[in-house]
C-alpha cells in the first residue's frame, strides 16, 4: 500500500490591509498602531482584495459634533463608522473610517469594571463589523453581530463583553 505523504495544513494568513491612524486625543490611555492592526485585522474576512481602513481617535467635543451632524444625537458616542467607497480602480477595497472617542471609551470601561484595553479591542472589532455591513437595529441582526464579536474577541484573547 502506497502512502501519500502528509502535507502540513497551510496556516491561515490575516488579510492584507493598510491602516491610516490619527490621534486628536491621547488621554486617557489609547492603544498604539500594533493593537489597532491586530484587533481590526481579526475582524476582517480572511480573503479578498487588500483593504484600506482609517481609525481616528478623538475627544468628546469632536465626537459630539460628528454624532450630532451624522446621527442627530447631541452627545458624544463611543464609536462612529463611516462606510468607504468600496473597490478602487487599483483593486484595493476602501472599507471606511472609524471615529473612536477616547474619553468615553475610558469612562465606559470604568463603569463596566472592564479593562480599558479590552474595551478598546471590543469597540474596534464592533466598528469594523459595522463597516462590513453588520448592524444591531433588529433583534436577529443584533444576535448575529454580538455572536460574531464574541467569537472574534475570544480568538484574540478577550472575554465576552456582554457578560
């Protein structure tokens, strides 16, 4: 009997993406580029064209202004997501932009008795899933999005933020 040699299972590579990162607020603690790349990369699908993603870390005033302008809500919000233009002529995919409010992330983490790092990871994953088309407007959609968030966060070493 001839044996076929075993081939190693190819390791899954994370999808290629470029992150444009800007900081208009750095207090309290905010993650660095490597953290954002890891968290956002974990929320991207494994295959497809290279992706462009922007993340802007802002303060409460900017978050409040943008939330009022785009959602009609006169208060800061933890994360806003703005869909990108889609496929570019060069073949890359403009996924969009996340605007994350640093002071609100810190406050929410304190109130929930969670680490600030875990909350940043959660909101980054949450925002990227919004850019991918997930939402939580209807109960069924919310359950789907939450399950995906929990799965991704578990894979990168964070516990379920909804417990």
